[in-house]
C-alpha cells in the first residue's frame, strides 16, 4: 500500500506542477498581448493626433477656423448663404 500511495502522491504533485507551469506560460502570453495592445493604442492615438493637427494647420493656413461644434466657419457661411437664397 505504501508504494502505491507514494506513486499516487508523486503523480498528483507532478500534475499540479505541470498545471502551474501551464498557468505561468499563459499568464506571460496574456501579459505580452496586453502590453502589445497598449503600445498599439498609443501609436494609433499619436498617428490620429498628428493627422488631426496637420488638418487643423492646413485649415488655419487656408483661413478656415474650426468652431466649437466642429463645423468650420467657411462651411457655416456657405450654408447660411444657401439657406437665405432658398427661403
């Protein structure tokens, strides 16, 4: 009985060890994915910010100034002119 019990105990300990190793590998993989997603999000944000700033600089160079609601004054003036002609 002693040998069988010892073998079962050893098998159980090995199974627990393998399970822990697998959990550690999965945790490392998950952390790497989390870090990569954060880096990608920051890069995307920086790229979009650069595009927006370039667009705003081009609009400012053309003399168009964006308003608080996002519609630039040139577009607003065009719509106002069109609305007064129609009605």
